[in-house]
């Protein structure tokens, strides 16, 4: 199913996005919204994530918004101005397709994960689940409703270091961000850490499947990459190793469906 470029008015401007939608009247399993990283674009995020396949195989609406600020060869998210844009787009799509739970499966890469983290804490009522790749951040405000979180991060990420960089933008470690989400979701029990392989560890806060669960996949030695993705040789040289032990796209999809009926 081909992606179509559409426009929505938000914040006094016309904003573009890419979307793949099933024919009118077709039951929709979910609305997937995937945000690109800093200096990237909606088109590149579509290629990197491969989420478009779910429009064909699972009857999902798949949308790739584009950030507002031009930077280098792409765009950058504005943590304030882009909140209204994403909220308007999410509301429009779930209304257009009569999604039963009225929420979107929100995902993002790098700066898109940071934007997704911000949006999910501000508008938890619109988020079915949060899938953050290489950029999970703590909730920006107290969360009014638990948001299930699935995060992926490599320990050799040089752009958004796993242990934090000490800068204003990436001032916390990824485990600290995961813990902050768990606490915001009302989960206070110690996490369960499971070494899946010598290079892959799953850390889960809360019982698997419960509303508000937070799961962090840590890929030892992986870089600033989308697990299971295919960034190409040149980007691989710059961004580092991509984990092949887990498929972030498939995992986020299954995680989101599992939490579709959460209150």
C-alpha cells in the first residue's frame, strides 16, 4: 500500500505527513505514528522503520509526521510547537477511522523518540503505547494515565549515550528514563532483568502485560540504530552496529496490540 503525502492545518501552519490508509470502510486494527530523528525526514523514517508493511498485512493506518524546524538535510522536532501538531493529527486519524480505543501507537527514533516521550506524557489519553528507539526520555509532566513503554537502546550509542551525556538535551541515562516512566505509571517494584543473550538484556518494570508496564531492551555494543533495520553501509559506519537479535518494528507492533484495551 503506497504512502500518500497529505496536509493538516495545525498551529497556524499547514503541516505535511505521509500516510498509508486502508480503503474507506475497512476495519482498522490500529493507528501507528512513527516520528523521524533529528536531521531526518518522514520519508527516511518510513524506510528505516518498515512500519508501512502493517498497512498491508494488518489493516493498520500508518503515518509518518514531519517536524517543523529545518536542520541540515532534514528537520528537527520542537518540543513545544509540535505537540499541538501531533495531537491534531492523532485526533484526526483515530476519528476518521473510528478506532475503538481512540489512541495511536506512538513510536520514534532518536529525536523522534524524545518528541514521542514528551507527547506521551502531555497527552497520555491519545497514546496506546510508546515505542522509543535510541532516545527515551523521562515524562515531561506528571502522567494522568499510565502509558505502556517499550524502549530500545545500544550501549555504544555515541549520539545519545546510554549513560547520558551531561548535556541539557541528553542529561539522563536510558535506565533512569525507564525508571522515571515506571514510577510515573505507578510501578514501584524492582525491575526484572533477564539476559536474553550475551549481547541483549530485557529489563521490565511491572508485570508483563499490565497497564503501564515499562520494558527496556539493551543491546550491548550496538550504536545509534533501529534494531532489525537496514540503514545502509555509510550510515552504519557513522551510527554503529545494528542489533539483529530483535526486531524493534515487530516488537513495538505486538506490544501496542497487547495494550490496545488498557483503560
